[in-house]
C-alpha cells in the first residue's frame, strides 16, 4: 500500500533523510521508531506529499505521488504531530468543513461525518466547542478528520504525544480498530507503543533506516543465538564447567555483577542455547543434585529499548557528525518552519 524507494531530502549540505526504502503492506500497522531529529517527520511529510523529496519515489495504493498526486492523496489520511483544529468551531461544524475540503458534497458529507464520529467514539462531544475538549478528545477529532474521506492508508505522526496514560490507551485501541479497514504507518519514540500496536518496526536514525522487521525478529538479531540466564544464591563451585557439559548448551558466559543482579550475591551465567534446545529442565536437575540454590532460570529476552539503544548508540559512534551548523538550513538558508522535530538538538 505504501512503497518508498531511495527517498532522500536535503537542506543545503544537511541531509535529513538519506536514501530510505521500505514498504508497508495492506492491513499492516508499521511503526517508525527513532529519536528526536532522526528523520521520522520529514519522511512522513514526503510520503504524504506535504514535502517534495530531493530524490526518490513514493507510491500509495499503487499510485505514484508525483505522477498522480490527486489520486494518490485521496488514498491517504494524515494525522500530523501538531493538528490545526479550529478551537472556536463545534466538532460537527469542523468535521463538515473538513469533509467539504476533501471534495465531499451533499448527503456524502453527513454520511462521512457520522461514520467518522462513530469510529472515533466522539458522538458524545460532537456538538461541543473544540476548544473546551480535553487533549484526548481533540486527538480523536483529529483522527476523525484523517478518515473522513475513507482513505485506504493512514499515516500518523506521534499520535499519542502529550496524552496522559488513560488517553494513550484509548487512542491505541482506536488505532487497532481503524486497522481493520486500513493500512497504518505511524511514527513514535515511545517504545511500548511499538510493542503493543505494530506488526513491523522500522528503526530510523540520522536519516537512515538502520533496522527493520517484526519485534521478535529484531530481538533474535540483537541476541544472536537464544540464551538462558541462570543465577544461584551463593557461590556454586564448578558451575561453569558443569553447565557447559549439559546437552543443548553451546557456550557458558559468567556474568559480572553489573550484568546480573548487583543487589544479590552469587554466581550468574548466560547459557547460549543450541538451535531448538531448552536446557532449563537439565539446569534445574543439576542445581538440585549439587545442592545449589537456584534463584534465576529464565530465557534471555532483549526488549525493544535494549535494541533501540544499542543500534542508535552504535550508529552515532560509528559516524562522523554531519557537516554544517547545529540547525539544518531551509531552502532559503533558514531552519525549516514549524518546529519540525528533524532539526537536531
């Protein structure tokens, strides 16, 4: 449904997005994850046609965004990070106005408005002035504007930014419901959001995609071979050799206090498992036979936070800082307007 090929955006000597390629397939929720200034918003603006790429190509629902811009944009619903709602208008009035901007006329306006209000669960505030709504409800109104014209693709830039935990849960549930009829691409720097919402993840840093895949695939790549963490309450003499002799264990690595649990004394190890093996029952029996008090026996699982920090830290460490000043110059030599998060801090 969305395909970006060799997408780049430069501001003078500063490259905000560097040769990015990815695809989002029908029915997927794909999360674009990255730190502030990574290039997320610039990428989304190019995909939605709000910003022309310096080079590269974007297709939406098979339509080239440059060759057929009107047709492609009809398939897109876009929720920018900062939504321009009119606080003095009532919700119904604003949505009807936006529907007419999308080209709807006559009874189609009311039909689209009623459908969006129902999907976004804002029927109880549809006659209320927008300026009196909570931020969570304003975000729902903004989502309703994005789906008024029934697009097949939704692009959401930081959809839960600034919301309280209860509002975040409500918006996440709403996005899950919307994916039943739509393909969704969203950007965020909130790691649990990706875990809870997304089928696949694109990790972007310094304008480049540095990793992509399902959360599970990223964990497996990060960890290498599957591993088991083992901990004993006190010194376990000969444990390293005994554990290494068990079936299904490829290697044993002792863990220092900083890698294990620094608050508890005792011996700790990371066991690298052979493919398909689960050595935990054998480890338990070994501990019983040797009289070792087993306090930890669990699969080692990398979190998205671990993966994200490792990848972005490595990327920054391996690259020289971009040339030019601290702020990327705009087309006229000034920084891009609108407080775009792509300006590095």
